[in-house]
């Protein structure tokens, strides 16, 4: 049936931002194609979410299941494959989140449907779907189409689609789902919050952020000196945490924190999308990197193409002088 | 503890400069190739498990002859055996590659299958979970820590905003590994030479009862294009002293200090 | 652990850790082991490294990042071999190299060293830049490609990729052209010479680099090589013969001295300046070449050559050896060896600090800036000084 | 990072404090046979103020502080017996002032012997200091702290007799100055103010020496060493007595060693002399060789092995490599000169009993007022049995020195116990009171000189 189906995800009493973002995109596509937008939300108590989703979707399927852990991929896959086989939506939209990565590929196999992930644009011309993906670490975009088929599954990149307000009053259908299959083989044991040391980078006005270009743990001192001069604290990108140079609480980006400082000063960071998505809200972004083609320059207000080991010591010195 | 690790060979994205005339591929002449970063972490995780619990590691890939170098590297790191399905499927979609790997792994004896969470070139992060579905074994994507104990594996998985979620999964199972789970060791050229004696088996699609026409991609590449220029950053130029001086004044004028 | 397989297992314990190795030949300070000068902790002295090697290999301590960093902060400058009073002193730097290769073979090395070696495995240079770009330094200088000329001018990774060192590489090329020397360069066909890879302990990678270079030189009919860097000069002169690659290898200062004395390179002017010269370790202590660079400087009218207190066998290393120009284990403080050396050069009252090595060039030029001496002390390669007085600059 | 380490880093900077296993391993050993003891921190201060900060922190946290210069005492005095802070003072290596007229050098404690020699040779060629012949990295502060002796011991005594002034950080963190420097800017004399000499010979258990004003002495233009050898050890005391009577010599040493074999059993007497002119040199040689030693040479009891110009500061570290073992340790005792024969004979027995080639040496202190006699035992660092043998021989030498009526110089724990057992109780009691007065929290190099 000509409709677009959006899978919503939620965690700890809150709908995920990405779900609202792809819902808005779904609404846009559905209106353009003149077809309906269906949202599905699965969990132990989903009534609150259903009301919220109904502001975008023409119809919300609120599926109640009684397994621990709201987003366990296995039960969701079973439920979604049966709904999709039944409704045969033209396009299934899921967020390219940790939940999406765990779910979408196994759903595609179950439905023998084509899957395009982490898309930065989705379009439908009469019922052929075209998507755009960012590949080679953001250096090249690729446009894909699909062989003619009933169902296409697409996951959308977090933070790529703007979530517009909408106050539609969609219809809500409650579905009770009893899982016959025993899930003993995979037991959810709860969430773990990253232990927060003394530092909360989300509160700082000034963040001096370091990336792989820092080359070694010893050089963090250089960034700390600059941070002290600016009254800020040191943050970092993922490779710095992976190499054990700074604890995870300093990490900005998708799997770390989202920050909105007055100044985000990026040193030796190439700017993978998973990092830039966490800093886009900064008032001023300054980038120092010796690779002029580093993707992060495309989100910067000011940039210096030079070696951080030459510029940063001089910058710290200059700031101390100017502060007098 | 028998582990299968699937690895991929990719161009060093730092060198990627442009798109070739066909608009369907990048310029490949001056590129250097290496093992996909995520797969290096998956291999290291497998070797550390083997060092603790014993057992065997088989490294597998699907690709042409030049891909033997990443298998040799895996053997030097600690894999006992390597298998390459001799078929260039770089332009195929993940679904097709998953079918090949499913057919290959199905006949191997394994308790655990490890994939990298995604690849540096296309970054689909689909392959591992697809293969798990085809093999009919439980999976968890984006694993950042794992311990094995009496037939089960305790995994914690990375979510957004610094959150993790943890599971206990019965073996056999499939995990896709996120970077940062460990610190992959350096593989010396001497190590690679010493591992030359280890077995590297090459198979064809037909050995797996497959043929190219059953593997036609359902997702088709239309074209490649350069991303639109983002916000035009104001570049400050000059010697390190000059740029530092200008930047310091800009920051002062905008009230940062 | 494997003390049994360690190459120097039966002499390693003979280090008394008396501390002579920290001193220059004239004993005036305790700063001549660059790593010790930087951290001033006993573990960072040469004796400390030997004791820690023995402790690690017989299981008294475990491998840690810090242990690896202590080993890799050795710049292989051979001051210890110059000063150690005991009979095994000629092997000391190789004893520490052997410790590094124990770590390399176990894959247990600092991440920045792993990066250095993997970049060379992949791209033939430690910076990881594309091989195709290795010839870009030539620019429009007209420096010819090598097609069988009498001399191969071998540039090396730092000269090929580091912006400041590229200028030196170009200048030397121009001087050789002016002297009418028949020579050519390999440009993007040139590969890493392996000297640093050897001092970092990656023995098999070094063997591969050496054998491939020797094969390439033989195929091209190379017999005489002139190198920009003392690092290349050292490995081609002392190690390549082990892989039966015997060529007539010269550091460029040795060639320029001959060209000057043969009248093939005469100066159109002089240079009125007080100059002090920094002995690069791979020219000086490794190969005993102290005089040739000084002969060149003394042959230039107007130059007043002033020696630093610590010179020749007692020179303080710039801290760039053993891969440290890239790994930077000794950076980040006023007691970084390069900054100590910059102060020593300035103290002579000289206005020019002459160097003969691209690594020294980048290390000392950064140090002069960090010391705020940029206006008063210029770091110049000897080829640049010669070019100036030949009216080429 | 624990708060003590954080506090230390705030005092000396992150680069100069470590609690890493590598630093703790290295600072747990000295170069001799003493069993290692791990410190909790290794710290390298640069200034007196930093030392004060560290000591005050140690008092607050009740952590031991073990000061060391070159750490070359070989008697385990720099081994942190109770853990705590290994305080490496070698960064305090500034030569502050050399006063030509009053012939003294004001130096920070961490200035090394080699640096001092090189500096004086270069900038003050008419001055020299009493160089102990220890390896170059040994420090001035460390040498005076243990009542060391150098190559001017015969004419001018112990290095600790050559002190014009001291700056000390007390165990409770205050800075004290002793000598003229405490009331004026000049560091030209230690006496005659009320004597508070409570910091030498205590192995750092009563405070940390941070500055030393060291007396310097005239350095003649030509300096050299004459070698005289006798077979009969009984002759050595009288030869020394006669030589010191001339008051023409500088360093006078008698040594005997098993290696090289042709010298075994012989007693070499080296006599350093100096002269500004050839005449002065010849005059001294005539007094020493003809008038004093002539009779022995004529009787065939002794031989003159020539005179060599230039003081080749002995590279004693070579001894460590005799048995390719990388180590040696010696007991040094201050003995009456006439005990030389007995010290030599009984010393050889100890060496032979432990299968170690004997090496003994007697350095004359003053006009045969006393001598520093050392029994040296090389060992193989890779062979625990040879270390054990050496350790036993050292303890037997400690016993021997006391048995022969001498006293131990810079004794390790074993020797300290022997000395304290024999010391008269009132002096011992006074030592205890001084220690408690100066170091109420007992943080300074605990374990050493601990009066029960």
C-alpha cells in the first residue's frame, strides 16, 4: 500500500531526537507523494510517545510488548517484519542510531528488501526512491537508486534532517504483541552511564578540543595550557579516547557529548561527521589543522592551515600577553 | 573458543582526492591500501580472547588477490588460518557480500564471529548484522567491551551521548566491534614474514555453491559527486606567530577573554 | 620474558649505572644525553634504559606505555658510547635498539611509533603522505631526474616532505647544478632509506627498505650517491654493504668541499657573519666527520667560525634522532634538547647557526622560535650558506 | 592521580615527579649490593624553595624523604628503606659563585664533581678542589654529607673540613644557613659562630644540604703523580709518615690488588705533587725521592716507577667491569695509619675466603693523622651468589675495621649497627635527642642511624 513507515525509538522516557528528525523528513516525502505517513513505536508503555508521534503521522501503531529493555533489536525485528509484510509500505525509515544499526540490517534480510544506511538525503520521484550517502570520511557523496521492489529500507543520518514542528492529530492504533519465542539467548542487563570524573564539557564556555593530530598523550599539556589561558577546558574527538589519552567524559560527538560553547577551538581534528554533529551548536568554531582539505573546515568560522605544534604555543603566549 | 573474524581492505581515505572520469569511482592511481581500522580492533579483540582462553582464529575476506596482504597481517597478529573468497565485490551491496560470507562461515566451526562495526570507505555498518541474521545467531552491534564465561558472552554496546547498554548473549554469537575496545598491536614485517608458513586458503564462489548472477546488487550506485562547500571558513594566513596574533585578537574582540 | 633471546643478554648486566653517559666529553654539564637532559630522571639516562631493559626482560617489571616511551626517547646520538668508560661502550646504542626491536616484535610500541612505522610500510615516509607527492619539492628548479648520471642525489623523507627542509633540498640541488655536477634525483620514485626504521628496531622492515633501494639503485646503474641527510649517509655507508649494496656514498658537505677545492664552485662574494656550527650526530659521533663542514665554512671569506662549548665529540644532539623529529617525545619544555642547544648557539654571540642535516634544521629552527630568538639567530643549512655566497640564494 | 602526587606536581611540575613503576624501580636500587626498596614517588626539585615545599608536604602526610645526589655512596644510603619520596637533587646543579680572592666556590648541592673540575680548569685554572676520585656524576653535596675525602685529603683533611658555609632545609621545612653566610653575604667561613654542625655524617637523616660553600686550594701549573712500590706491607706506615713530614705532597695513597697478577702482593704508593715551575717540581722531587725514599731504594726495599705529569682523575667505574659483572662495593674505614699491614693481610684473607680478587687502598688523611682504608669487592650483577659473597665479605670487613680499632666511614645499616653498639651511651642518647629535635615526624631517610 502506498505509504511511508517510520520506526520511532525511545530510551529512558524520551523519544530519540533522530526519530523526530526522520519523522519530519517522512512527513515531507509523504506530502509530496500524496501518500500516508505511518509511525510505529514499540515498548512496554508507549502511549505517551504515540500521542507525540501523532502530531506528525497520519497513523501511529503503538505496539505494547512486555520484554525488558525497550529497544531490544530481536523482538522489534519480529514485530516490524510482520507489520511490514502485512502493510507493504513503499519506504521504511529508521534512524541510523545505535538501535538502527542493530535492527535495520537484520530486518532487510528478513524481508529480503534493499537497505541503504546513514543517508544524508532521501527523495522520491513517482515511486522510485533515490538516496545520497557521504562516503570516504566525508570527502565524496554517492547517489544510489534501488532495483524495482516492493519495500525499500533507509536509515537516516542523525542530525542531518531538521525536525519541523507539526500539530496534526494522527489516529493511534494500539496493538498487543505476545512474543512466543523465548529470548533467553540474549538478556538485556541495563544501561551504564559513563562514569563522570570531575569534568562536564557541556557546561564550559570555551572548549579546546584535540584530535588524532595531537600524536601523543604527552602533548595534552600543550592544549591544557591554552585552555587555562582561555578559562576553558580540554575536550577531544574519539581517536583521543580510543588511544587512552583522555577519559571518555571529554569526548564530543555522537557517542560522547553534544556541546554548545561560546568558542570551540579544534586542534588537529579531521572532523568526521560523528564528531561535528556534537559541536555544530557552538557560537564560534575555530579550526587549526595542517590538512587544508580536512572536512572540519567546512563547519568552521575561522581556520588556520598550519601545524598545531607551531601555532598553539604562540597562541597561548599571545593570549596571556593580551590578558595583561 | 573458535573465532571467525571478517576483515576488509580499503584505500587510505587521507589520500582520497577526487572522482574519476566515470563518476562511479574515486581516482585510484596514487592510493595506498590498508586494513579497515575497525577490523584491526576486531582482530585484536579475537587475539586477546585467544591469548586468555585458547582456541583458534580464522580470518576471512571476500576480495581479489591483492587482499592477501591484510590476511597475512591477520596471520601475523595471531590468526591460525585465513580464507579468501576470490571475488572482487567492492561495487556490490552489503546484502550480496553477506550472502557470500554466510555461505562461507556456515561450514566453519565457530563460537564467535567478529566484524568491524563499519568500514572507513563506504561506512554502511550493515554486513555483520546481516550475516548474523542469515546464520541465525544472536548479535550485538558496536561492542565496546566483551568477556567470555562458560558458554556466554557479556557485551556492552555503545549508544549515543556517552551511554552504554550491556547484554549477556549465548554463544555462538556475532559481534560488530567499535574502535576504542582495545589498542591494536603493531604488526612487524618480521612477524608477517614468520607467518608466511600459516595456511591461506583461496576459494571461489562456485566452491560455495554461489554464482555472480544470484548476487546482483539491489542498491545501485548512480553517481559520485563532491560534497557542496560548507560554510566558508575565514582563513587566517601567515607565519605561526602572525596567525596566532590575529586569532588571539579576534578572540579578544569577541569577548572570549 | 625472553632475556634468553635478547642479543646482548650476557653483557647487559655489566652497566654499572655510574652516569658518565650523561656528560659531554669536556664534562661541563650533565645535559648531553638528550632524554636525560629533558626529564632529569635516572630512568631516562642511558644507564637507566639498560637497567630497565634487564628488569623488563627478566620479568621484574611489566611492559607499559611509559617504559616504551623511555626507550623510544633515546635519539641514538651515541654520546653514551663516547663517554662510557667500560669496554662494551661501542655496543650501547645497539643494545637499546635491540630492546626496541624486542618491543616491535611483540607489537608493544607507543602509538605514535606504530603510526610512524605503518606510514612507512604504506607510503614510504613517516608522515604518511602520498608516495606520488615525494617529488613535489623539486618545483620549478630544473633539478633533473636520475637517468644514469655520475651522481645520484638522494634527498630522504624529511627533505622531500618537510616544508622547511624542502627549501634546503632545492638549494642544494641548485648549488650542484651551478657546480656543473652530473647528477639526478629519484623524485617520487625515491623511498625511505630506513636509517630511522633501523634505530626504531623494526629490523625486517629496514632490511626490506635497504634491499629494495639497493635493487633500484643497481637497476638504474647508480655507483655514486650524495645525500642531503647524514641519516641517509650513515645507513647507506655502514648498513647497505651488509645487503651487498656497496656504493660510493658521500654526505653533501664532503662533495661541496671537494668542488670548492677543485675550483668548480667559486664564491662571487663573502659573508661577514659570526657563525657557529652544530655537529649532527650521524655525521659526527657515528661517522667521525667533524672537519669537512668546518673547512667549508672557513673557506668562505668574512665568516668567523665560533665553536660552542660543546662541539665535535661532545656536541649536544638536537633531539631529532631515533624518530624523535616525528614522535616528539622530548618536546614541550625549555629543557627540550633543541631549546638547550639553541641557547648554547646564541651564547656564542653568533648570528647564524649552521647545520648540515634536515632533522637538525627543523628541530633547531622550531627551538629558536620557541626561545624567542628568531630575529637574532638564523638557522641555516651549510648548502644555503654556500648558495648565498655563490649568488644563488 | 592521588593527591600527594598532585601536590608534588604542583611544587616541581608534572615532568619532575613520577609514581610510575619504571622510575620507582630505578630509584629502589643503588649501585652496590644493598637489597632494593621501592620508593612511592621519585621527585627532582630545582630550587631550595621546591625542596622546602616537598619536605613540608612529607611532614603533613608522614611520608619518608630520602635525599640523593649521584646516589653513588655504594653503601645503600640512597635506598629508600621505608619507601616514600626519592629526592633526586641533581637538577640543583648551578655553580653560583667562585671567589678567587677568598678561594671558595658557592655551589648548589647537585653540582657534580666532574662539572666542578671542568668549570675550575676552564675559568679558574689557579684553583682546584679536593676531587674524591668517585665517578664524575657524584655530587659535591653528597660527598661532604658523608665526610668524603678527595685528592687534597693529605694536606687539608676531609672534604667536610673544607666547608665555609652550608644552606640546609630542616626536616620540618625551614631553611637554615650556617657560617658567615648566615649574617652577611659572604660565604667565606663556617666558624666562629656557635657551632651547629648537625648535618654531616648523618646520611641525610637530620636535613637536606641545598647549598655548599667549598674551600678551594691553589692549583699549581704542573701537577703529576709519582709511583713508588714496596713488597713489605710493614714498611707502608713509616714511608707514609716520612712523606707527610716533608709537607711537599698532595694526595698520598697506598694500594694493593690481585689484578693484574704481576702486581699482586705489592704495595703501590702514589704521591701527587705540583709546582708552578720546573725548579719547584724538581725541589719537591728531590726532597721526596732522594732524601726521603732514597734509603729504601738503596736497600732494595722499594722501587721508583716513574713520575707522570697531569692528574688523570681515576676512572674508578672501571673496577665495576673487572669480573664483567657490572658492580662493586667497598667498605671504607678511617683507621690509624699503622694498622695498614694488618688491614691488608686480614683483608686478603676475607677476599680469598669469598673467592674475590682482593683490592685494598689506604688514602692518607692529614699528616698521617689517619687514613681512609677501603676493602673493595667486585661482584657479578647477574649472579646472585656472587652478590651474596660480596655482601658477606663487606660485613666481615666492617667487623674487621672495628676490631682493629678503626671507625666506619659512611656505613650501611650493618655498619651503623656495629658502630652504635660500641658508641658510649651518652653520645648515643644525645644523637637520639638531636634526631627527635630536628625530625619530630621521623621522615628524613628513616632506617638510618636509628638509635633504639
